[in-house]
């Protein structure tokens, strides 16, 4: 096996052009499988020394996070304060040791339906930048473990637009234990209320469909109306309806569906205006 | 015996003698050991749960590069049998396979890769047979029995008084059907051993193990070598919890056969996945029980039926079943008791020894019944236990009258008092309206050492060599695998001689150096080693007595020096065995064990009404240990046991599908992390036993026994309905919330 550590995007793309070569970031997904239930690839291309893939920059209402930035570094950045849901997702992500290695690019490219950063990135309508194009985070994963990235295409950074000032957002992760666990259900929501009316609602659901999904019907139920208990329970049920969970080793499909409704109902309930 | 009236060392907090080497990573475990010319072993495992073996073709594998030996059942020089008690298990499957993962053939090769390649090249044909996967199906075994002898591996009964009469005398009778789940030991170090041909035609075995003398016997049996030619050296052992009681014997025996066949050292090391998929677990239990009581809460009768899943072979089901049965009705003085315990064969990995030997399951059974009764009578769960717990002069459920060392009531009072304060500080952080809180209690009885059923191997020895400078070398045959046992043994030896612990050196456990002291199980190390040491020390004191008289008040060092110069025999051998027990095994009547430990644990939990998740906020663990030889060690044992019990109660959901185990490592088998394990307050109760060294009784297993039952009680109190199964799944909690009228009413 050939291991390389390119310093530029161009070199990396060339190294990845070799058939079967795989990009390596933190390795917390990749190295768990290689040599165990998957064979070692002919080439391993370490992406961590490419400068464009590092750093967190804020500009023109957009924050840009290098794809190979370790999650713990993102958590420590002041920029995260504008994205409480993402902060919450990062805090509930694995444990400190894994967060020191794992990257945002890896979490996106790995395309797990349970990936914890996806629901918060999706409620902010974040976009990934590759060498060639911009891809909405929501469009990146096409099936469990599969993305629309082409061979040799590298996620360079992720852009997250700053939410409206009065936006309220949340992230909840339900897992078999409080740390070092893959979600049974993870979900994120963002709402903006103005003059007693919801003007913007976004809800993203993880672990309950082949890819992380937006619950558009639920969002539509909320938008344009006052946030009431009734509206919230309708929206929560609609979100549960949008999911297509499966039974697996962690939980049953039925439990997952119920949890979407119940957790959303509880979380959204916090934002009912005091009358 | 010349013992100071007030112990100097026993009872003081001691740092573990192995702590520094472990913390600094200096201890060398089995995988760190590499012998010259060492071969690597691998095993062919059955892919089917139940099948006839039609053919096994080893030739293609033998022809591969780097392969030195490929052996099938016919190639075993001795007997193709293993098993401590019931002779139903082959070393390599012959005729039939009975579980997924059962070894059928084995390979020794120059590298682990070559060994794996050879295993893949072994040809075989299997004819699949109908299989039995769990307790729901066991009665159906008549069609295609797993073993000719019938579906039941072990059956134990206990009878006291007449339950018919007892229930007739009762004002209230409650009944329950309860279920407990499987549990994986998850010792940090997977199974591993190295067998090396010795100079004189014998074998040296190094292994991560609990019971070197079991290994010696099974290696001897498989190889045909006399036991004296098999030397077993325990390597520092990274956890065991019962999982390295009998299991290492089979790996060591296979490695031994390969070593003899090749004339080279052979290492057999399991990966975490292999270990998880193919080694023993805690028996799952189905329990049906009835409890009768008078209006004022006095128990009149308890009747318990326990069905346990043995898996494909009996292995250690007999002691698990014995203990579960004897302790099946708990630490209560009940005039009429009936317990009936059976272990059933299934086509699963054999279930075996696991901390508690059936006691945590039994405890879940009797404690759930007691809580049900308290609820039915509208009585405080502490009060109902107070009324019925054993006291001095009382009779256990086997009719054993207890004249001493019954700390049951004190553990209850202390745990109840401490837990009454709750965990208010924590609870302040929980969101209003979402969480329900509850406290639960569970009491247990634990028969010390092996009891009547294992009495024939319940003896232990110790060698003490007093040196001319007053220091001592001490050899005992029981092992350390993380319990902190060596530190306690060192303390007891020091105390017995009146010297400081740092003057005592413990020999490594090597069958060539230490006396056969039976298995290191049943929480017997302190009691057995301690008594054997006291016996040896008494001999030394006796030999030193004339000199002591002559020299007057001199230091022990001077005394030893003088004795040395006079050719006094300074090497003493000690022995102790459990006193004879008057017990009827058929009826389960009489003195089941020579002494009993008692405990009560209380747990405080928060239950999430939205998700059904349970968080344990605090556990108070009051244990009657007779004498806390090392209080720091007691705390460490309690904390470890409670954490393990918490996992069994809540997070460790063991997933199987047919004969396949689905969870196989920490990503899918959820051990509790430091976040799930709450503050644990250890409360030490000391009701000394006259036969225990310094009064000490067993502790290693009691620490896990009541935890799950206490958590289940706490959850039941919180949700207003009784938990009937563990692990307590969130789905089950949601049902209970609904039943208790505490559902969040939210969708
Ligand atoms: C113990 C443990 C706990 C975990 N807990 C969680 C958890 O709580 N939540 C969660 O969501 N995940 C969890 N994971 C999964 C994993 O840590 C995350 O998915 C992580 O974000 C992957 O990032 P990485 O940098 O390690 O990716 P790697 O393993 O290096 O790569 C993963 C995949 O992404 C590709 N890739 C990496 N970077 C790029 C890039 N810039 N452009 C294109 N492709 C790229 C790789 O080629 C590979 O196919 C856990 C993993 C472990 C081992």
C-alpha cells in the first residue's frame, strides 16, 4: 500500500486518481474498517497537510470551516457561538479523544445516516466546497455511505451562513448512552418568529432514513402560524411521518418514529411565546 | 498463635501493590510475550448453530506455505474432552457442531496471516439440523436433541416447610414473571495463551487466566501428559470476572496439542471480536415466582421457578444453578420455601461463570417479588425488608440456622438511611416536568466459597518462607486478575507475622511454585488464602516460641536472624479447607455454605418521561464483609461491581439473531461510560465470622448482586409500575410510564 501526504490540492487529486486510492482525514471511520472488514486500499492519501483544508474563517455573514479541521478545534472556536445546535452536536459527538482526530469533511463524506454534524449543518443550509463546485450539504449523501462526490473530488471546506439574529436553534441526540455512541435519533431545528408568527422553520432528522432528511411538511405546518401547542404537535407528528426508520441493533423503527415526534414536541415547546 | 490483639495492617487502607506497574504501563501481559520460534494458532469455527459434520478435509490447508500443523479431532493425543463438571464438551467438535463459533479444527503457522489463510482453506461439509435458540424453544428439543441425555443440563431443588401451607396462611399473595438478559464479561484483555514444549517432554503454559490448576488438568487430559509435566504460569491478567475460570482451559489445551505436534511454542490469541462471539456469557434467566405474606408484612411462603439458558454445553452451569437456587428466595427468614432451578441446552455459545454465578439473576427475582408485595400491602419497601431479613438465630431458606455474622439488617438500615437524603444536588439540574425520580433498595445473601456442591475442591494452601532478615516470601495458589487480591493477601501475611506488608513478597502464580488451592472463583481468595496463611504462620510462631522466650522482647528481624542461625525450620506450609457441611443436595436442605455475606444497595434514578431513558444518580452500597482487610480495596470492588451491575441493568443490550451474536464490540455492545456511572457511596459493615481470617467474608461477587434489582426498584418507584425485565429498555419504560399514569402525554 502506498501512503502519501500531499501538500497541495493538485497533488492530492493526482494521488487520488490512482484506481482504488482513498483519502484519509482523521481516520476515525476509515481506520476502523480497513484491515478488518475491508481490505487495505492500494493507496491512502492523507489530506491533513493541505492548507486549504484547515482553519475557521468568518467573512460576510458566512463562516467557512476547513474540511480537515478537527472537531475539537471547531468546538473551541468563538465562531461556534452563533451555531448553538452545531455546538451541541459536537459536544455530544463521541468523546474528546475521537473529537481531537475526527473532521467535519470526514463526517460528511462518510455519509452515515446517523452523522451528528449533518442535522445542524442542514438547518443552516450549509454548503460544501470541493475543488470544482459547491454542493448543498443536504444533497451530498445519496444513500447510506454513498455521496455524489466524484472520484478524486475533495471536500475543501464547509460554508455555513450566519442565521438571522433572532433565530433559535436546537440539537438533540438520543443514543444508548451519553458518550461514545451512535445516535438512535438525532435531530436539529431552527425557528425564527416575528410578530407572534413563525417566519422560518427548518427541521432535520438523522438516523431515521437512508440519509439525513429535512422534514419539509413539518416546517410548512409551522411557517406562517403562531407557535402553539397544537401546531407543534401536528408538526412533530408530520416529522415522524416523514421518517422511514428501520429496526436495528440500537432500537426499533417504531421507537425511533415515536422519539422524533416526542423530542421535537418537547424542544419546540420551549419557544412558545409567553402570553 | 501469637497475634497482636489489635491488627496493625489489616483494616488499613493500602495502595495496590500492582498499581504503579499498571499505571505506568510496565506490566507485561500475554500479548507482550514473544518466544523464539513461536507459531501462531487459529481455529476453524462452526458457521452453523447445529449441524452434523459430514466431512472435514485438512489436506489443502496443510499444503499452504507457512503452515506447520493442521489438526482435527482425530489428532488429539489424549481425550477429546473438556469440562469441569459435566463431560459433554469436546475440545474439537466431533460428529456434530452445537453452536456458531464452536471450534472444529486448528492450525499452527509461521504467522497469524498464514494461520488464518489455512483455516480458510479447510474443507468441510455440514448438514444443518433444527436448532434451539432460546428459552422459548427449549421444550421442543425432543425432535432433535442437542445432547442425547436430554434438554436439561442441570436441575437443582430447594424445599423448606410446605409452600401450600404457607400460601394458605397468607393474607396476600403476589406473583411475577421476570426476565434477565445475557451479559458479556468484557474483560479488557481478550483470551490468550502460549504453550511451549519443555525440556523433559512436558509443557509450559503461559496464560491470561483465573484457575491455573484447571488448566493443568485439562491440558493433561488432552495431551495425555501427567499433570506433573504440565506447568502453568499465570501472566498478569487483564480482567476476568469468571470469563477466565474454565474458558482458558480449552484454549490452553488446544495450544498445548499444537505445541506437542509441532515441537514449537504456539500462541493462541483471540481478537476482541472472536472473543466476544465465542466465549461464555452470563446465563439469561426466566423467573416465575410467588410470594405470600400476612397483612402486617410477614412472609409466609416463597415459591420460585428459575429457568436458565445453558447454551450448547453445560460448562459451569452446575455451580450457577446451585447458587441461584440456594439464594433464590433471598436473605429472608421464610418458613416455607420452594425453589426449582433448571439450566436448558440451546444452540448458543455456552453460558458460564460470571461474577455472582446466578446470584444477580436470583436477586432480581426475589427482590422484585418483595417490592411487589410492598406495593400490594402499601408498605414501605424498607419496612417490609426490615421485618423479614435474617437475624442471628434465624434460618436461611435452606434451613441453615445462623449463629453468627448476620449483618443483613445493618446493611439495610445504613443504606436506607444514607439514601433517604436522596441526590438533591443532582436533581436540581433536571428540567421541570420531564423527569421522574425514584429510590429503590435491594438486599442479598451470598454463600461464601464453593458450598456443599463444590466442597471437594474447597481447600487452599500457602507457603511461607521466613528469611534471616525477618522478611517473608509467600506463595498462595489463588490468583490476581484485577480484584486487588494480592495486596490483601500481602496484608494478611504481614498481619499474621506481625511485620510490615512491604516485608512480604508474593510469589508469581506458577503451578511449579504454589500449592493447588482450587479455582479462584466464588469470591474465595481472601477467606481461603487468609486462613491458609494463618495456619502456616501459626506453625512459624510455634517454632519461634522457644527463642522468643529465651531472647525476650527483640524485634522480629532479630528473632528471625537468631532462628536462622539455630537451624530452625523457617519454611512453613499452611492449609485450610471449608468445614464439613451438613447439607442434603437432593432436597436443598441444610448448611449450603459455611458463612454468608450480606448487602443492601440503594439506588436513586431519574426517568425521562419523553424517551424512557434512565439515569442513575447515586448508588449507596452497604456490604457486610466481616472484616474490611483493605477498605480502599472494598471501595474499589464496590465501585467496579456497581458499574458492571448498572450496565447489566440498563445499557448492555445483548443482541442475537438465531444462533448469531450481533453485537461484538464496544460500538454495538454498550458498556456504561464514566458519564453513566454515578457517585457510589460504599458503606462498610463488619460482622466478623469466626471462621473467616480476621473475621473476613466474601466480597468480590456480592458487589454486583443487588445493583440491577435496586435500579429496577428505583425505576419502578419513579414510574409507578413494576419493572419486570432487565436490561430495562426505554421501550419497556415507556409502557410502564403509561401503566403508571405518568406518560408525558406527548404523542
Ligand atoms: C469511537 C468512535 C465514536 C464515534 N462517534 C461518532 C459520533 O458520536 N457521531 C458521529 O457522527 N460519528 C461518530 N463516529 C464516526 C466518525 O468519527 C465521524 O464520522 C468522523 O467525522 C469522521 O471523520 P474523519 O476525519 O475521522 O474521517 P476519515 O475516517 O478519515 O474518513 C472518512 C471518509 O471520508 C472521506 N474523507 C475524509 N475527508 C474527506 C474530504 N475532505 N473530502 C472527501 N472525502 C473525505 C474518507 O476518504 C473516508 O471515506 C465515531 C467513530 C468512532 C471510532
